[in-house]
C-alpha cells in the first residue's frame, strides 16, 4: 500500500475513535462519489509540469481507492485525454480508448464531463462514441441523473459563441460558451422537481471570485444567475484550472478540483472522495495534491 494513503487512513481511523461526533457522522447514511479531473492522458513527451503518460497509473491508483470504498459513482470533469506532440486523429483516438478502458474499471456507474482538450484532434461526436456514461446519459454531452434524492446536472461549455461545437482543435479554448438551447434545458431541469442540485462542469463559472476570465465560461454570469434564482443549487464542481480554486456566493459553493496531470509520480497525484450528508454538507476527502475541504450547507 502507498505509504501516503496508509498514513492518511491510519490517522483518519485514530481521529474517528477520538472524536465521537465525527464517528457519528461517519455512521450516517450519505452519498459518496469519486472525483478526478484533467487527466490529459497521452503517449507524449513531458511538457513542463505535465506528465501525460503517468496519468493512467495515477488514475489506476484512484480507482483502486474508489473501488475499496464502494462508492455510489465516479465522475471525471473533463480533459480525459490529450494528443501527441504531432496531433493525429487516429493516434488521439487510441489514447482515448486506452484511458477510457482504465476508467471503466471502476466498479459502479461512471460519468464524463466534456473538457476542451477532449476535442483536440477529434470531434465531439467521436469523443462521445468512444466513451460511455452510465444509463440514459450515454452519448450525451450534457445530462442529469439522480442519486439518493440529489440531482446532478452535467453541463457542456465546449461551444463557440455562435453555439457551434468545439471540433478537432478548431476553436479558441479561452472562449467557451453554453448556448441558448442548453441554457433552456438547464432551466427546465431546475424546475422539474424540488431536489437539491449539484452542478458538474469543466470550465469555471465563478467569474466573481477573481479567477482569470480566460478560464471561465464566456456567459458565466447568465448561467450563475439561473442557478442562483432556482434556489436549489448546493454546489458547482469544476475542473480546467489545474491549481484548483474555491469560492462561495449566495448559498452556492464553487469547488475547482486540482488536475491529476500535474507533477510526477510517486509524489504527485490528485483525486478525491466526495461525501454529501443528509443536511447537504459536502466533505472533500483529498488525496495527494488535493486537500481536504468541508463545505457547509447554509442556504
């Protein structure tokens, strides 16, 4: 067993035994899922802090932890694959197939969020054809699903300002938009029932946090307004910004997960087990570069 994981689990066990309140929370019925983002798998040379080939080993370690925990589902927040030093469609698809096969070794439902690099060298339909979401979400760029009376909504911000899809690298990644048809669908999903909602998206929505607008959805203010007006959204969980981020506004937490691609093994990796309790408090149990985080529900 990895020493870092062993130490973390040993400490967690000791902490539970010494803290009755924490032990009580541990025994509550909660929803738990595995979270990863920005895997960027490819057989290509190291570029700066990005170790592309090591990502499949990092993902394998994460899935080993997730499977032992018997989680409700697993989700990745985009940029599952990358491309070669010299981009080529067939090679890019082979990278995607290899990392998707590893992703599917999770023993439970799996879900994908589209990221901008997922359309490097290939089209959005090609990416969707070579990956598989669980159940009715299969083949869809954006969708919703319900687990334990919580609605999860997956958004796709990988569109140009005119509403067209990102396609085979022919796009500007700093200009990402959620088009009108998807906005209307989002509003309908939020009105369908009275369930609390968690949003998954690749590019960031919290432009108000001071994060660079190049990393954010171009029409983020409009989307955030829809989320706030619904009164149902508990959290937005995002990728894209490998360094991670956190903000909070009007009852909604915005948690940006750190990228798995960053740094070399064995010291570096990033994944998390996310728990949502009966009061809609969210607990991030981070591994390696991902830090623990508690997000209390106080709407």
